[in-house]
C-alpha cells in the first residue's frame, strides 16, 4: 500500500493532482494533458488511488478521476510543526537584523 508521502514524491503524480484540483478528468484527458502514455498515466493513477488521494468512478467506457483532499490533512498536520519552526527562525532573523547598524548610503552609491 502506498502512503501519501510516497505518492507525492513523484512530480508526475503531483502534476496529476494539480489537474484534478481543477476538476475531475478521465484517463484520456490526463494522457493528452500530460503528454504521457496511457499505461504510464494509469500506473500513476493507481498509486494515487491506493494512497487515497483520488477517487475513481466508471461512466460507460471511461474512468473518471477526482481529487480526494481528505488524506492531505495528515500531511498538513505534519507540516505544521515545520511552519512553526520556520516562523521562529524568521522572527530570530528579524530580531538580529534589527540589531545591525543602518547602512551608510554614501558607501553604497
């Protein structure tokens, strides 16, 4: 079973998710938009489906894929700790820069 992290590690799969964010697509549309072969696109869609990032529905002869953003909440929760870390570092940088003397405009011209 693929995890969300494994699924997102490939740039083609991230590109597929970007396309599905706009609206659902059938495989043929994704093949055209990505410029990849149908077996290649289907392989990536299977990985995304196994990770729970896309849902598929059959309509006549076509399979339609739609984004399921629910699993992205797990990723967002994990990333939150990094956002806090970076915010703290930016605050420290801002404090440090405030301690530096102002630049002499005559020296920079």
